[in-house]
C-alpha cells in the first residue's frame, strides 16, 4: 500500500456517486494541476465504499480520464477507513528493511484479526520511537484482499496501470499539508477536524500537528438532500438530482428543504465531534474545522457549523496555492475543490 512509484501518477478517487481523476506536476516549489475531471456514477455502482459493479465504475474512470485530457497511464487509488486496519508498532532500529519485513510477517497474527492469506499487508517506518531511542515506530496497514483487488481490477479495466493502493485517511493527511499552509504556524500545535461529507458517508478525520489521530465514518450525505427534494416535490430521483445540480427548484426550496438539511448536517458534525471527545482521553477540544466533500460548498453551512460548535470553520481548497495547467478551467475546479482532497492526496504520491 505504501509502494514506490514514478510520476506522473493519476489520483483516482472512487466515491459513492462520482469518480474523480487528478494529475499534478511540480514546478519549482509549487504544484500544478495538469488535468482533472469528475464523472458521475450510476446509482448503486458503489455502495458505502464497496464497488458493486466493476464495469460501470471502470467505464466512469475511462470517461473521466478521456475528458481530463491526461496522457498518464499509472494510477493510485484508496480503500476506505472502515475497510482497513492500521496499527503502530515498534521494532529495533538496527533491523534492516528485509529483517523488519520478516519480523512483521512473523508477528502479524498478533495485530490483524484475519488470516494473512486473506489480506494485503504493508508497512512504513515512521521514525524513532518516542518511548525508546533504540527503536523505530512502524505503521502497519492491512485490508482484505478483495477490497484491494477490486480497485486494481477496475483501474485495469479502464486502461490504467495500478501503481499503489493507499488508505483514504492518509491521503487526507497528505493533502491536509496544503490546507495547513493557510493556518497559523502551518497547523503545528493545532488540533483540526476535517469533516468530509460525501454522497452517503460522512467521515471525521482529526489531525494533531498535521497527523491523523482519529477517523470515524457515519451514514449521512448529499444523497439524503436529493431524496428530500424527491419526496417534497414528487420528482423522480434522477429529476431531483438534476434540479439540485442545476439549481432549478421552486422558491420555497431553501426554507422547506435546504435549511433542514443544513441543520441535519450541522447536527451530524456536532455529534461526530462529541463522539471523538468521548472516545479520547487526550483531546477534549478542536481548534479548527475544515469542511470537505461535495456538501461543503452548500452556501452558509460553514457559518452554521461554526456558530453551533463555537469553532472556526473553513471550506477545504487544496488547490488555493497551486498553478493551473492550460487544460484546467478555474471555475469548475473551484466548485469541485472541497471534494478533491482524496484525489489530491493520491496524486501527490507522485512526489514521495
């Protein structure tokens, strides 16, 4: 999962409702957005992070790649938080990489609740252990084989070459460094909640000094707003989705449908933070909230969350300090930016 790769590398984010494709390059000290595209997925092609229809997902990736104009053929993809296991363990610093790999394989049964033949396992050395200067902390990451294989298969079906499979939480951590540049002391010393509100799943990531310390998913997302429109106005699901996207709804939409959804979204964020506080003995406050995902762009929801939580809140834009390539339209990218954190974190793996 933490493999070596060569640039350019396409970041492919497969969510419940869309596929996002992103290619970055690096020009001196700045990143450049070379190409990107967002392509809708058929309903139920992906359900709660599980790819249910390989052909439809592969077709969407193929269309997105074509629309983006990229020539890159190597790609990175991620598995969701609830389909992966991570653990930090310590080993003697004197071990070579091969010796450490052998030791991990011998001891993996102690950390992973599945037979080793049923998982894909990888590790990354984080650095000297705080508890022992003669040891190093090592991040172990594992996911069921089928979770990894289905993602590499859809990439291959779409005509791409899979180079690595990452974990969504760590792609967000990777992209967070771009957002942290706009925070005091580049986010160091801060406890920041990144709340990604997607189509069906809301994921809370808590980062301290730019490092993930907590991740939790819960069922809530923009698809519920589409269903609210469908019920309230007697539309089909497809009609409701189109009307929402085109902002072509009756005058009472904001007061009757949108405002209650924004209130539900605010409550979801508040409850997610409360769960974090109850689960943590070390952290009992958040310095800042970053809203990500497709729902982050809903007008006024950031202010509502800020007022309800008493915590400063901003909308994610990992591209704010980047240069744009000739193929990229700034207006479209700005609109999609809050939902591009995972794709951005994956595309940045080109430069590891």
